[in-house]
């Protein structure tokens, strides 16, 4: 883990998406954070030690999903598949597919595997899966403030974790026109091995791009719901609100992923944020942990 000295920084941004406002100064205490995202090898040690099954490996409870067929209740997860339709014909979000048998060991379905990918970030991790791993490891998920402070790497007046200008070679993101064409200018199409790009000022790898990362904060629009300016936390579960899906409490995820592109989701910035239902993992969501034990 990497030691992050406490300090004051500006959380959020008033220059990009409405979900990032209002930018305000907050203070966080010192903590330690994982140098890179949790890998397949690290997650496998947890599974072997505990016998834990991720949410994607469990069948959906029939009593909660009476409208679904037995086939639809089978274990699985959500997988990104580039659309084959032309740009004018594709429906919004049609590139996401529920895939039976997809999970952390089989990222694209039962015919795929992670052989030779021990140092890749583990994916298809739901919030409860990340918390279970954290409890086993004696650590915790970062708050949004802790995560963003660490992601900035000591820079407080820049859009990106490396400086003021976007660079395709600084992080694993999508280059080209999402979701149709990827130029691979950064050298990768999908998830990259951890540490494939230069670290930020605090020595953290892939804090931008590669896979989204869970935080412990519940989501609401903007930062007005933060409880206080010192070690702030998000709203309560009951106060969580996403106007795109009212009534569904969600957590904040940070960092963007290999699917973020200028024409669709330019959320490869420390201030950027997205919401995610805690029971849902995908091919581009992982996590890293923190510890308050700094000695």
C-alpha cells in the first residue's frame, strides 16, 4: 500500500458534468491505499481461503424475480459487446448484454477465462463482493473524498491525475468513436495488466481508466450531500438518488474505465463520478482498498 499524507483539496468540478458540482474544499486525514487495483491473483487467494461466491456466481432468487424464466435466473453478469449496427441504428446502451456464466473467472462468458491474467484487475465485482474481500483483508473501501484526493496525486488545479491536458498514452481509455471504433492508441482494447501506465504523483497505478472502482459513498447528484468538510462522506442509503433510476440506491464509482471516450464518457478525471447499483458488476468494474493504519 501507499501512504497518502492528509491534507485539503478541492473535491468535484464546476466545469464538466452536473453530477460533479459544487466544487468545494475538504480535508481528509492520512491513510494508505492500494498501489493498484485488486488483481485476479489477489482475489483468488480470498476465494480459496473463504469459499466465497460472488454475486455473479449465484442464481437470482426466484421469489424476487417472479417475472423471469428459469434460464434468466441463472448466474451471470453484464458484458460489454461492441454493436454491429451502424452508427445511426444503434440503440443507447445496447452494447451491454446480460451473459449467463459471466463472472470474475469468465469475464466474457463460460467460454472465456483468465488464464495467464493473474496481474489483471479482477472484474464483475459487485459492491458486496468488494466489501467481503475488504473484511477478509482487514481493510475497507475508500470514501469518495479519500479516493479523489489520492487520485489527484498532489495536484489540485488540474483536470487529470497527471496534469492539465488529456493524453491517450497516460491511461487505459477508449480512443476513437465509442462504441464502434477503437484506434488502440494506448496499446489496449480491453482491460490492461495493472501497472501498464505511469503512476500518478503518489505512485498509484491505473487510478485513471482501466476499470471503474467502488467507493463506500452512496450516490447523489453533486457534492451538496456531503456531511461535513472534514473527512466527508456521502448521503445515507435512504438519501441516495439517481434521477435516471429513482428509487434505486446506488454507490459512487470513480476513475473511469477502458470504455470511457471523449464522445461518450469523458470521466477519466479524478473529479468525475458515476453511480452503480450495489448488486451489479460488469466487465469494467473493479476496486482497490484503503487502510487507516498508517504506522
